[in-house]
C-alpha cells in the first residue's frame, strides 16, 4: 500500500509540474489577491470631502475650522453660503457640510452655547455615521483646546477615555489581510482539487486508476497529500506577504497559525474532493466550487461583513461555513495572540467539518465508472 501510494503521489507531483494552472492558483493567485486587497481595498475613511460654511469671519470661527483643516480625515472646501454647499453635496463633490451661523462667536459665550449644523449625505449610511463620529471627535478636541487656551476647565458630565485594543492603529489592512488568507486558502483547497479530479474524469485517466489495485482510500489520499503541500506553500507565501509587505502584526505563535491553517486546508480539500465526486466536468466543478465555497467564504465568514449584524437565518447558515471559524482564528492569532478560548472551539469545528466532508467524499467515491 505504501509503494502504491508513493507512486500515486509522485504521479500527482509530476502532473502539477506539467500543469502551470495548478501552480498559478497556489502561488500567483494569492499574490494578486493580496496585492489587490492590501493596496486597493480599504475600510478606512480618510480625506473625506467636507464643505464648511462660515457666515462670519470671527477668530472663533477661524479657530474652529482650523481643527478640520489639520485633520487627515477631512479635505475641506469653503463656501460663502449654505445653498452652494448643498448643491455641491447634491452633485457628489462633497460628503458633508458644516454650517457656522453669523452669531457663532456671540452664542459661543452664552450659557446654551452656539449651535453647529452638520449636513450629511446619507446615501452611504456607513460613511455618514463615520463622518458624524469624526466631526464629533474634532469638535471635542477643539472644545478642549479652546478651554485650555482660556485657562478654564472643560466641564462635561461624562469624559470618555478611549482605549483601542488589538488594532490600536485602526488600520483596516490589519483586519482585511488575515481574513483574505482564509478566502485564498478556500480557493486553493476547493478549486484545485475539484478541477483536478474532474479533469481526471474528462481525460479518461480516472478509468485507468480504477482498474489498478489502488483502493479509493489510496486514490483520495494520493490526491489530498500533494495539494495539501501545495496549499501550505501558498499559505507560507500569504503569511510572508502579510508580515513583511503589509506589516500586519503577528501576536500569536507561528506554529498555531500553521496548525490551524492545516486543519482548514484539509477541510477545503475535502470540499473540493466532494464537489469533484459529484461533478465530473471541469466547468461544472469550477462553478460549483466558486459558488459553494468562495462566495460563502467571502460574504458569510466575517471577512468583511459582521456576522452579528446579519439576519438570524443567515447567522444560522454561517455555522456550516468552514471559513467562518478560520477567519476567527486568523484574526485572533494575528491581532490578539494565542487566545485558546477562541482558537480551540473554532479548531474543533474545523475538525468536525473536515471529517464530514472527507467522509462524504469517501462514501460517494467508489471504484465504478457510472
């Protein structure tokens, strides 16, 4: 059995070398996706176009607007009246408008204070909320600065002291790149094996394997081991780019990262083998692999969209998505550390899913041509 399995594994490696598409999926695709998402996609809102309307040229109004000029979150434009600023927001030139009235300085020294009007473009509600938070933060900073300049304490009923844990730089890249590794490993594991097994059926080489003394367990292992090693190579490339190119911190252990990644890769390979045992055509197998593995990993894993914000039925569906557990492990190991209360339950779920997919593959794969 050992000699037969070694021969089959050697045959698969020769096939991988002869077929550049397998190497491209394992190494070129992670490179392209990481470069695209690492540099082209950002959840950080910076240089937001902001319109400022000041109906008076007082020193207080100038000091107030200066706090927005100095902020990296805003790119300010001045307007002489509110109508012009609103028209600019209607045309999409700016995303928000701040209006300071004529009596801003006078009202500022009254007991009730001076009102500041903020107009937001709510088409993108998430960006609108972010802008509102940025404006509140700039206003708070200006009030503290103005009070200190007058030698007076800023009297607020509640003073918030913020502490940002795990991603103190607030870089969305630190959040996106680990999650993207899960998507890459899903594509490498599921797409590669689904296409390879389907290609065997299309070319007629599977029939040649079926008439050999090889058992189906040996056939499955012979397909699993080479692409497992290929996938781990793709993982090493992805982790190296995350650490040294995108400077994502790794606060956990490297061995924990690779051990959990091996569990997920076995699960993804099981999904690919299961797809190929049902769809014996490369086109169909590729479509099923993308729709059944890549899209759920992208949308329902927590990679970008928060699972807790999804409807109840969708949250229930995410429990059968292997990438959900892997994304949680990756983000924990990279940004938090070896937090076993998170790692162990998610790793256990991956073991269970791997057993299910490989068991279904073994059950559906028999030494028969039909």
